[in-house]
C-alpha cells in the first residue's frame, strides 16, 4: 500500500466529544482524513468542533455508525489499539511493526485502526474482529495515553513511513486480499460444518469458535487459502466415511 | 547515553496551563520525568493539575525558571522543536534522527529539548541556543500539532529507542509451544484426512499441501490449536455424512 487514503481510524464508543475533535486534529496534522465513529456518546458536539481546531473538515466528513461491523465493512485488515496487554492469544505489534505490515498490503486494500473507549478500551467481542493488536510501548507504571495522544502517535508512525519514503516495494507472490465479511463467512461455515461432523457440540461449544477465530485472524489468509478451507469443510460434511 | 534520566523537556512561555498538564502526562506515559518551565503564563494552575491526570508527580517536581539560560544550564546538547522550517543556518533533524544523535552522547551528558509557545514557537534568540532543530514531519497544509501532541510524539520516539517494546509477540494466556515434528505430524494428518474425505487427489495433488503448510507455518500454532486441528480432521474422517 502506498497511500494513506485507504486507512481509516475508527473511534469506538468515545465518551468525551473533545477527544473526537482532538483526534481529528491529530489525524489531519499527519495527512489522514478518514474518521469513523462507532456509537459516540455525544456527537455532533460543540466541544468536538472546538478541539478540532483547523481540522473541522475531517470532523465534518466523519462517518457515524451504529455498530462496529458497519464501520469495518470492506476492510481487509483490522487492527485494535490496546493499552493493556491482555491475556489473549492474538498477535501484538508495536506501532512501527504495524505500519510495516500495513505497507505490505495491496494498494487497494482497506485498513481499519480501532481505538477503544477512554476508560475501558475495546471489548472482547470487538477484539475478536481484529487480526492484530497494536500496543504503544509505555511506562508500565503509567501507560494511560490520552485517546488523542494515541491517535497522534500512530498517525505519526504512518506519516514517517508513508510520506517521506519514495516507493516501498511489496514482497512475495501475488496474494488476493480478503475482507472482514469473507472471514465472518468462513467462521459461519466452520461452525456449521463442525456441528455437522460432530466436533462442535452446540449445547456445549466451550471456546472452540473463539479459538479458531483467533487462529485464522492471526494467519492473514488470502483468497486462495480461504477457498481451500471452504473446500475442506464441504468435503468433510459430505464425507461418507468408510470407517468409523 | 543509555538512560532517559538525563533528558529534560523544557516548555518555553507556555500560554495555556492545560497544555502543561497534558505535556506532563504525555511525558510520564513514556517514562520521562524531568520537566522544566520557562516563564509559563499561568502556573501553578488548577487546569494544569487536572490535565496531568495521574502525572501530578511530574508536575509537582517541575522546575520553574525566569529565563531560558537557567533552564539549560549544564546541558551538553540543546534541541529546539520547530513546526516551521525556518531559514536559519542550523541543522534540522526529524525526531528519529534526533534520538539517534542523543543516544550517541556520553552516559553522563545532559540533554534539553525545548518546546516553544503555542502560537509563536521559539524566538530567534532562543533558537540561537540550540544545536539542532527537530521538525516533526507533518501535513504541509496543516502542520499545527498541539503542544502536548508534539511532546507525546518526541517522548514516544525516545521510548522506542531507549527502552523499546514490551516483549513484542504474543502475550497473555499460556501458550504451549510446538516444534517442527509436531507441525510435520499435522501435515501428514492433513494429507491423509484430505485424501480420505476426497478433497485431495493423490494422483493430482497440485500445490495443495504446500499451500496449507505455508498457511499454518505462518499462523504460529500453539499446542492447543494443534490439538483442535487434529480433532477436526479425525471428526471429518469419521463423519458418516447424513447427506451428500
């Protein structure tokens, strides 16, 4: 990916409208313009506008969503900003590593960066939508970056890598990107097939689907791999099983 | 220089006390504690304290000076943060280059980073005290980073170089590592199962196994995930398939 155009910042459940304005300003200083808001507590709001300062155009074009799914529709990669290193089997990268990964994406990929609520961050269900967590290395005794400060740091890292550099070469074979709906569809197929072949007990599903989601969120699947997995599941469902 | 202990942030002529508090917070999140204030317009001040949030210790130990000279006494290097690229015969570096230079200093060096007034920055006399200017690369059409945002970005760069990441990787819940033989065994199981359920044609295997290996090599599986995959394959083999 060579342009910042396809990178959206998604603020989830922001409590203080001033932080939305400050985030818009932080984004614009680094040349980012795509702001999405999921269930902001107060918005539109005069304080948001005041804090946006000269970035009112970014604020004016912000898209407000009723839920996170609608905010990340069509996105090929979803990153979640996380202050706490949670006990989750999900890959954690620092901002610099995240930007390096984003640059390896195809030019027409859409990428979402999620920023959670001021006090509670992102919920577990929201984290389940993320392929990677981004952790800003911070003072372990005081890691509470203000929301706009976290936006500023990540926007700065993007700017440092995207704007000064000339051409960042993509490596490896052609991989056709998939998006969030494709993954959701794969997980539904897994759930249905594993129930059918008796591996998943709907009465007692335990954590199986969550574990599988984390595994495949991490794996950064391409289109071809997605089709292989669907094919395996179909064959498993249809297997007549000569032995037992 | 190996420690952040000898790096001081000097806010010169700050107008809004809230920005002093926000700067203290930004510093503390990155493990910086040495704050110096030159002729702040309003200080001490309740808004500064409020915006400092949990960084009131940094604020409480801030040293207030009547002039810049006293604030940089004893410093071996002085850097000035500058939003505008001025026509001055002075070297301009970006934050990353500045940090690299600072790290080359002797361990007992003292370094000052100057942050100017919100609207007018540093005066020419103040710039004359600096060996280097630091310019944060920004959107040429909107380069006005908030004072605390500039403090946050530079503090972050220092933190990234001096005390880098957490153990980046996956954190949290116990993940039991697997080894190359475990993976080999998984791939053999895939090959056998996929043949059995009719998805893999041994006469015409194409690239299927290679693709699956790439996918799961990339996924960094743990023991638990390995067992889930074996379990799915066993269930697929044994599936009696009520439908076809």
